[in-house]
């Protein structure tokens, strides 16, 4: 029985590693999306300030 477990350990380790990498990729992509939204809001605010100064 222990022989079977040791055979599957590398496979289980690889599956866990792949799942962890996929989770990190999704987490980072979500984080970058939120920072893009913040940048867009900043750009809008800066443009409005620039327009008010011109008037």
C-alpha cells in the first residue's frame, strides 16, 4: 500500500502546484483590472481639472 502512495506523490504534488499557479494568475489578473480602473478614474479627474483651468 505504501508503494502505491509513493508512486502518486509526484502526481499529486504537480496537481497542487498547477492549481496554485492558476490561482495566482487569476488573482493577479483581477488585481491588475482593478488598478486599471483606478488609473482611468485618475485620468478622468486630471482631464476635468485641466479643462477647468483652461476656462
